[in-house]
């Protein structure tokens, strides 16, 4: 199996980009992250970059796929963001969402963890097999049956998060997925809300069906966000991983041309 990784991060209609992404890999693990900062006046990008450095740095020091280890990465990232808040000024109120996914190449298994409303999706056979559940007010409204997913995307309180890194008074909500098997043909997407909010799951599926590879799909997502998002729209970031069959041998590898530099950002 070959893993093709393509990344993209755009400023959108905002004065600067508070999204970051990052990747790290070795012979056994591939790890990818998206973080979406908030706080304004430059604090959000610091929060997101702090979360990225913390999670990827800690994971690279002791890579593992078990749920407890994955959870502790995000707990430590929250501590690191809070410590940076103590510097005051524009950093005092900064926050960041995070979504982090790890693939164990030997076991062909996947686990992800998130806090906030940056999402991970696993697609198989052209359908959504699994997706993170946002830590947000409107997601609670969806869960209670008050509104549906489409109404949540345009709800006036859609940006009200119930959890994010940078929480001082109480720990942030952190959700870790069950271990999932990864197969040839699967597609993994990590994205900030600047992607899924204007597009919705239906558009994600339509563009996926129309794409031959990760590059095609990323370009289509970029075009669709530009076409559908409102003026002044949010930053938007994607990390896409496509699982291709390897015709040469049975080893799992990253495909040539993939973006896979640890700590890279848009």
C-alpha cells in the first residue's frame, strides 16, 4: 500500500491565517495534524503553532497508537498553550482546536483524537465510514434532534465551541476514536471548519467521487470553498491521505511527491 499525502492551507478572507498543519512519519507511523487558532490580533496562530509543536514533538519522541498515549498528547498540548497564555498581551486569550490522526503502517490501523470543531473523516468505497463529532453548541443541538447537520452549518451560533486548547479553569473535552482498520482505496481527510462549514458532507463526497487522486481532490476543495464561502470567510486547511495499491511490493510507503515534512505549514 502507498499513502499519498497532499496538504493545503489558505488565508481565505481573513487578514492572516491562524490555521496550521503538520506531519511526521517514520518506517512504521504516519501522523498528521490540523489546528485552527482563535483569539485575534495574532494570538490564534501562536496557539495553533504551539499545539502543533507540542503534539508532533511529543509523538515523535514516543510514537504509539494506543488511546491513552494519544489522549495525553492533546492534554499536554493544552498545558503548553496555557503556559504561553501567561506571557500576556495578544496571547492571553488565545485558543486552538486540534485534530490529530495516526496510522500504524504495520497494523494498517488508524486512530484519531480531537478537541473543538476541526474534523477528521475516513472515506471508504465513496462513503463516509467515520467522522469526528464537533465539540460545539450546534453539535449538541444536532445530537438532541433540535436541528440537522445542514442547519448546523448555517446556524448563527455555529462558531460557539464547547472545547478548545487553552482552557485554564477546566480541562478541554478530548475525544479519541476507536482503532480503525485502513484499507487500499480508503481516504483520510483532516480539515478546519473553514472547509466543512461552507461545503458540507455532500459536497465533500461529490468532489471526492469526481477526483482521481489526492491532488485532484484538494484542488477541487479549494475551488469549491472559493466559490461557496461568503466574503470575509474563514481560513481553510486540509490534509488528505489516499491509500493506493502498490504494484511493486507489499510494503507500505509514502508516494513520491507527497508533502510529509514534520511541522510543515501553509
